C-alpha cells in the first residue's frame, strides 16, 4: 500500500522565512542614485524588456481609478513581477492630476512598493515620480536608438509638450550620446515652452549647443523634425493629417493620445506590449477600433531588439509605449540596491508587528 505524505510530513513542511525590514526611500535618494547614469539605466530597461519578451515576467493590465466629478484626473495601479537577476514583485501607484500644473506642482505623483520574491512581504516604499519619468525616458531613448539604426540618425528633434517627461527624455537622449543640430519646441502654454527652452539653453552650455526654435503649431514642428517626441496631457487626437509626416520621421508617441488613427495607418507602428497599448483610448486603440484589427502593427520593441523585425527606413516609424510595470520594478530595485550599498536605507523599526501566529 502506498502511503501519501501528510501535510505535516517533512516533504510538505513550510520553508523557514523571516519578515524583511521595511525601508522608505525619498525622492532625493532616488534622484541621487540615478543621476548621471543614463547609459546604465537604458541597459537595465533593455534587459527588462528582454525578460518580459522571453516570458520571465507577470505584467497584468493597469488599473485606472477615475472620478465622475473629476474626469481629467486619474490614479493608476501597475502591478508586476519580473524574474531574471532582478527577481522582485511590486506595484506602482501613480496619480495624474493636470490641474496641479496651474498650482505650481507637478502633474504626476507616485510611490513604488517592492515585495520580496519569496515571502511576498513589502520591503520598501520609494518615491516614484522620478523612477517613472526615468524609466519612460530610458525606454524612449532605447527606442530612438534601435528604431533609427536602419536610417540616417536624426539631427533635428522636436518636442510637442514641454513638461517633466520631455525634460527627462531630452536628458536621456543627451546622456546616451545623441547630439542635435536643432531642437524644436511646441506647447500650448507659452510659459512652459519658454521654461523648456531655458532648460535646453542651460543644458547646452556643457557642450554642443543646438539651435532652439519655438514653433507656433504642431504641424510646423513636425515638418521641421526628423525625431518627434509627443509628451503632452492630450486626452484625444489633435494631430490628424498624415501629410505632416511625409518626410518620414521617427516618432516617439509617449503620451499616446495625440495622433489620429489615420496617422498611424500611414506609418509603421511599434509598441512596447500589444495587449497593454491597445486599450484606454490610445492612438493604437483607436486605430484598432477603426480598422477592426491589428494588422497595422509591425511589432514590439522586443521584436526589434531580438532582430525578429527590422523597422523600415523609408516610412514614418511610430513607437507607442503604454509603460510597463516591470520597468518600474527594474529601476526601483536598482535604486534600492544602490541606497542599500551605500548604507543609507531609512528603516522603519517594527513596521511589521504581531508576527507570531498564535501570539
């Protein structure tokens, strides 16, 4: 007679584990850990994309908390898990309140919670607006490099939308070796355009100084740029004419909702993740609804990284990244490890309490 092991036998005994410490990492610590490490962070983000593409991640749909009385505002939860050498679970909780800008504070605020892979216990809470902007900018810089390798490297960049994300993307482009002869700027707010132009002039004082032009319209900027970056808070398309892109630029559609589906249908389209990007009224989602299918998609960034797809050199190429939680985890874990390595973790004593099952 075969005797099956009972739940109390050694074979089924629970592993020994202890609750980890819990640390709070401030925005100042995050920024210090990431400053000047653009190339390193882009390599980290590329590694995270490759792990995700290989299936060594869990990245469920983002969850949107919306408010009937405040339709412009939202808070988004991005749960995720990533394997490989990073090996961490967690969630980013990020709000977008556009009205904050008029009050003099950033539109977005966020925290990132990291969970221990083995016990599930949260072991750190990090200020994450900087992490979120960093992973977004690193993703954009990575895409700009890989999607332009089969064409002349762009020398004229244009930014539609000139907030914090635009600044981070420019910083990452510059930090990974990009130089431009000209930088175009367009924003509905003249103050924002002027502020971003001032940042560009100051950034140029440390090296190559491009020609900076503030454009009165998005059309004017697009036609004057080989690399176009959309980083706005637009809720619906305002760029509708594919002819504006007749010179076939590379487009980083970071804010996702500026382009009418007709613009995408006239271009080659790449996304970070198909299921994530084709929802929530994004430009690719609108293109899917218009055509009834996904044939307009040419592939993912991972397809390009692994050589499965080669972007065309003779068409407009649009990259639309929805933003993956696994990227936040990768950058957040890097920050945690850097702060811990320096011995600067701020631990919350007795954060976990009453850990004995029977008291």
